[in-house]
């Protein structure tokens, strides 16, 4: 017996990594799956891949229209497209900070705005925003990334209350470190020779990359997504990752700020 034969799922940023793992897993469970990529012609997938750049509203509108024309509806949106960014905030170019927010925050918001009228017409839907455990705390040399993901977490909380009358549910799923190619694709502010940040940033960058390389299997995220889809009343926040990473969020709630800060400094050997 199949789990579903009717739900239509749209996943942004599905050409690789977590997005592709989610798409392939849901496809195996007989969902109707559409993925998006900025350059779909350069990718080979087992599901339709549609051109969409979350930083370009016209491509969002076109992609949503294409899915609705093909499948008649969108039951589930998984806002997965995102970009990493590292560096001392002082030395990170304004242009790169804006790019990160355009992709990680404004992009998902615009995709949500594009699907809401259709979901309202269909009297229901589910929107899952892929955020990050990093969005729960300001991490050294990942401050911009933390801020962009944290902003999406908080906006989701507001959205949930605004959408309560429309049978449209929204939630965040925050992954920890997963074995994907995000480290290769993120913007790295260069380690500048003789910069006051040269040594601490260089060492922290190495630690961050090691964490991603030793990360969890993206299939765990796919299974978490499936569980949320089958949940009648999803919570506002879910976390998926190493127990210590998830526990770090709880610690932040209960520890004094300076004590928590010292833990982060020790973790990153700063």
C-alpha cells in the first residue's frame, strides 16, 4: 500500500544535496514531485526540474505557473534553496551580505507569496522552510548566515498566525551539519594575510568544513520532511542533526549569555 498518490510537492534547490535527497525520497513514496534549479538543463534527476532562481521574482511566478499547469495544484512547498556564507562580518562585502539575504530570506518569502493564493483556493496546504540550527545562535564567522536563517525562523512564526484561517500550515525544519556540497558552494570571505582575523577565521573555517564533511546523511532530512507532511498540526520548529547540535539550542535557552558564549568560543577554539 502506498503512502500517498495525490500530494503535489514543490522543492526549491533540488538539483543536489538535501533538496535532491528529499525529492528522490518523496518520489519513492509516490508523491508527485517537482524540483527547481537555477540551471535545470545542466542536471539529471529522476523528477522534473524547473528553472527557478529565488532571487528573481519573474522566475518564481513562471515556475509556480508551470507546476500548477502540469499538476493542477501545489499541496506542499519545501523552501530548501539557500546559500552559505562565511567570514568576519567586518571584512564581508556588503554585496555578498545582500546576496545571502536575497537567497536565504527574501527568496523563500517571495516563493511563499507566490503559492499562497493557489493554496487558499485549494483550501489548504503545507509550507516547510528549511532553516538551520545556526539560525538559533550567532556563530563566529557565520553571523550573516545565522542572521538570514534566524530571520526566516521568526517570520515563519508570524506567518503561522496570519494563515490560521486558511487551513495553510507552515513550519521550519532546522538541519545541523549534513554531508552535502554546501561548503563548496558557499561564499567564503578570503582569509586575508596580516588581517587581525587571519588566524582565528582561518582556523574556524577549517573546523566548519570538517563538520560538514563528517555530517549526517541527507536522507534523515527527507524522512523528517515525510513525517511532517503526515502530521495533522505541525509544530512551528523541528530540528534534525547530531544530538549535541540540537542540545545546543536548549542550552542557549537556559544558560547565562556569557556562559553560552564561552562554550561557543571553546568549541571553535577561539
